[in-house]
């Protein structure tokens, strides 16, 4: 039973964001590996393949999330990645993965603007991991 | 560098216009206090009506305006300019300056008067004075705008810093409310602990903010009396002792004896409490905090050394800014307002001193505050209010 649990890697420098998402995802039946920044994320990725990654955009580096997405996809293009960012609510800048041009450089399968509701994340997870019900 | 000031001359006598133009075209004035050299770009108009049109198209910064004009009078022109809120300085040219005209013109915003007939030298002096006033005014406006900008930035960061803990606590409360199966005891404890920590952080931010506004506004009356810093240090050490003991951090303070200085007790306490609580917060378990108080070369020095996580040179460079918190995996669980060191710096400067830090990443940091014991000035000119 435990073995069947899908593992989600959450990368964020906001400890409370991770904590809350982790509890919600665990209650929804997922296993969660938290990583509190880019460095820890690299280590976690070496430890094993997550079924899905949820990463913040701006951490130690302003574009840390973009760089991580690239690395993850280069390593294994089949791992779905969700990028979460407060940049839109803070600056009005908008990123998306709708046009081909955006998809060519944003290597994420979905981008969610913070503050993000749990149902939104869960919907994206279920879309990207169809067999995870 | 030579700047150009746009000048409009409104006079119905062609001879006057020509003479004035000739004088000013050649003129170059220097303002050493503004580090500026000034030349003039000149337009002319023969009537008030034409003058108003040129004001619109040319946006002059200086207006030489004859009072006695065929159509609109000089005063009427001034009146219309006042309602348009244009950024220009007016010098009235009057053949006979009646007191009544002068008063009305001044009320309408005229800066100066030039009596007809005038010599080229009188014109040069008047234009020089008016230009100087105009440029000073503009410089002051720019400074005020910059200050507003800084204040706005401070307030928007502050708003963010106050919103963040609220959002975190709200998130935890929703979790407690919504998780259908309830929570395991360990998870429950974590949720409560993190919420309390964020509330603590918010309270600290509000207290620090009050300290900062009190320093800035100068509203709090400073009570400068002779104090024994060693005495104050002992009571501040007692304040942080519980937090240190909880993590087996040793506090070391060996004063050579009393250290007397004329200062405000509250301000010295804020400095010591900030430095000591930082030294505990950013220390390792079983670490050590050493407090030193000395008088060297007539200055009073407070030195607080810790055996904590230290900082990289890049981190040290950013340290004293407002709301700067060094974010890395070692500081993740340490909460602070990001205002403490900025407050320490402002206070040290009130005593003609400052604060500095030496730090080695992974080994620890030493914060040094120095103060001039004789410095009894109020807030220095550089201390601008931030909120």
C-alpha cells in the first residue's frame, strides 16, 4: 500500500507554504519530499525520481525555479513540473505555458500564481498524473 | 556641463525686447553651490495674448513680463498663469512700480521686479537671482520626490512583511478546519508551533517599527543622563539569558569596571538587546556569546561576538538595509523583522558613531558599535523619517 503512494517533491523557501501543502497532499494520499531551496532540491533529485515536482520560482536565485525545471526535464522529461510563483501578484509580470514561444523556454507543465488554492494544485496534479486518483 | 534655461520676454516695445535679448543671449552664469553653468534660450512676445501662447508651446522656466501691455495687462497674464499651474518664475518689468501693483503681482506669484529703464547689468543680476532661485526650488522638489519614493518603498515592503505572517497563520487555521481526517499529533503540534512563531515574528516587527518611528520622529524625548553601561549590559544579558540557556549557549561578560557615558538608557538597551538577541538567535547550540565594553581613544565600544553561522562577504554587504534578512538553509527557522540592525545603526549614529561587522561564514560574527561619549546632538541632518 505504502509503495503505491505517488511521491511529490515540493521545492520552496517558504517553510509555511511547504508545511501546509505537505499536510494537505498527505491527507490526499500522496507522499511528500520537501526541499527548502534549490540546493536541497538538487540533493533530493539525486536520491530518487519523484512522480511530480512542485517548485517555487524565486528562491536563492531569482530564476531558480526556471533553472531547476530545465535540469529536471533534461534529466527526465517525463517528470511533470508545476511552477508556483508570487511574481504576478507582486509585480504584475505574467508567465504562462500557453503559447509555443513560452513553452520553448519555460520548461514547466503548469504555472500557478501564488496565493494558490489547494484545489487548484490538486486539479493540476490529477491532470498531470492521470492514474493518481 | 552647461544647462540651458528657457526664458520668455513679454514686452510691447521692440527696442526693449531686442536689448534684453542681446544681453541675455551672451549671458552665462555659474552657480558653484549647484555645480552648474547656465546659458539661456530666449523667446519673445509682443503682447500678453501672444505670451500665453508661447508659454504653452515653449514652456519657459523664467518669464520677464512687462506690466503695461496693450491688450491683457501683465497682472492679467499672471492671473491666468496662476490658474494653469505652470512651473515658471516671473519677474515683472514695471516703468513705475506703484506699491499697489507690486503687492498684487506678488500675490499672483511674481518673484521679483525690474524697474524700467534698467541697465544691462541690472537685467543680468535679476536674471541671475531668479535662475538661482528657480534651480534651487527644482532641486528641492527632486529631493522631496526621492524621499517620497523611499517612503513608498519602505511602506510597500512593510505591507508585505505584515501580510506574509497573516497569510501563513490563515493557511494553518484553514488546515485545522478543513483536513477531513484530522491531523496526527506531531503534525498538529507543528502547525500550532509555526503559527505561534509567525505571530511572535509579527509582534517583533511591530515593536521594532515603533522603535524606529520613535527614533525618526524625535518625538520620544531623549533623556541624556550619565549611565553605567556595564550596569545596563547586565540587565540586558538577563533578558536574553532564557533563550540562550534553552540552547546551552554560554554568555560571557567580563567588564573591567563601570563604564560611564552620557546617554539615553532606552536607546542603549535597544542597541544591546538587538545585538545580544541576534548573537543568540544566529548561534549554534552549545555556542558562546561574548560581550565586551571598552573605552578606546575616547570612544565607547560595544562588541558582541558569537560562534554562530556567520555570513559571506556578499551577505555582510546587504546586512544593514531595512527588511534585509539573510535567507539560507541555516536561517530558515529563525524569525526576525529585518529592522533590528537598521535600528542599531540609526541609534549609533545619534551618538556620532556607527556599527560594523566582521564575519566568517560557519565560524561566527563580531558586531561592533562605537559612540562618542560627548555627542549630545539631536537627530543628525541625515536622519530622514522613513514612516
